[in-house]
C-alpha cells in the first residue's frame, strides 16, 4: 500500500473520538509492556485526504475489536512509517511488501497478520502490478522491433516513488538492472548516472503526476494506488497497458485530467499486508483484529473494499470476492527472494 511527498499534503494525525497516541512503558524489570493505546501508521500513498474515511474505518474496527483507544498517523515519507512500526511508536501498519520487509529486517517483531485476496477470494491471485510508464504521445519512441521495450530509457528523466517502495522502486529498478546488466541499483537513484535526472514522487500518485506534467520522461508506479483516479482502457497486465486519468480526478491529478500513459513493462507484485509489532501488541489483541478484519462484514464494507469506479475512496480496491486473509511472514517468501532480504 502505496506516498504523497511532493503533491499532496499529509492529512496529519487524524483526531478520532477514540484517538490517543500509541504508547508503551517500561516495567520494574526493564521489560517493555504492551501498548495501552494503539497507533496505526499509513504509508504516504494511503495518507491522502480523500482516504481519511477509510483510515477512520480501520481505526474504528481495531478499536471495536480490542477495546483500546486508537490513533491514526499519516506520513509523507516511507521511512517514517517504517521506523514508526519497527520502533514500536506505532503498533499497526498498512504497508507495501517492500516497506514491510524493511521494517521486519529492522525488527523481527514486525509481522504481517492479513493481506487482501485477489478476485478469486483466495491468495492465488493476491497481487497487483508495478509499471514502467511513458506518456502516450511519446510511447512509439520506446518501441524496438515493433514492441515496447526498456532499451531506450537510458539517459531519460526518470521518476520513482521512493527507494523503499516495492512497486515504485524495488521491482522496476530490479527489472532495469537486469535488462541493462547493471552491477547494482545505486546509479539508478542518482541524476547524471544511468538517467539524466532522477525524481522521487514520494507517492505513486506523485510519480504519475511527475510523468503526466512532463517533469519526467519515464515513471514507475502501481495500479492499486492509481485506480481511484483513472482507469485502464485495455489489458492492464501487459506492456502497452493504457492508463487514463479520470475527467473529474481530484488533486493532484486535477491538472492532468484526461491524460494517458503507456506501460513499457508490467510486473506482478504480492499484495500489501497489515502488519503489527508483536512486542507492542498482545497476541490476544492481534487475534481479535484478525478475526474482525477477515469477517464477511468487512469484506462487504465499502469503506474497506470498493470498486475502482465507486464514489467512495476505499482502503483497498474491490474486485470480485476480494477479502482479507490471515497470513504470516512465510507468505512473503517470493518477495523476500526478489528483494534479496
């Protein structure tokens, strides 16, 4: 779950009637006690103003399940969210796969408790897509032997999301590294190296806007964070996927309404988890949260899951039988392998 550093202001800490800062205390023996109140942290892409009701819905559900006061913390930087959950300042987080893995690497107590299914209602198709996109009117310039290719992106102005974003950096940068047989991804993050200029949009929305406004020639972003602002006009799983911004899209897309981008490449990514810091939240409370979130009630709640064309901005996209499913770190073994973490 995808960041708004340059184009959206973070919603700040949402003051709920149940809100109080998550906190911990040290007992007489020096050990950490479980948090008496809980804080849920969100990545920048989920910190947009229009996602406020969805964040509130998740906080309310956690409050009802545990009986604890719950605060919502929004962010404008991936690292802030990662540090919050790994340090225990937040006890629950909605994270992208790479952000989760980075937090888990910093503190093994950070573990996933649920992810959301695919259309089938199972984990078999629990994935979204990461893209390397170019403006539609320039797309033909990137064809090699009649097919869209990465071979002509070297020397261009590139926009990523954040260097801790799975679908906005790790996956596309890894693909570029492989395609050009680079020894590492370091040069891909620096202007004047592989790319003439490198931008970080701070969010999938921000990276897409960098592309559509002309600040970047090429951009990486995912579909999950963008489908409430536009739609694919053809097959979204292959090179050539055409994404068009809605005519009534809100900020930051209000200045690029109707504009289109074409995918040079599309890569599947495991769905994002809701994770907890198990040192700061009890096993009993964790089980209560999992039971609540995996209920049919939540699966049918449009604040949590709604189609991309719905008027409400849901927490996650609804497609077919989408629902939360309980998982553990083992489910992310493929992503651990891809990222080498």
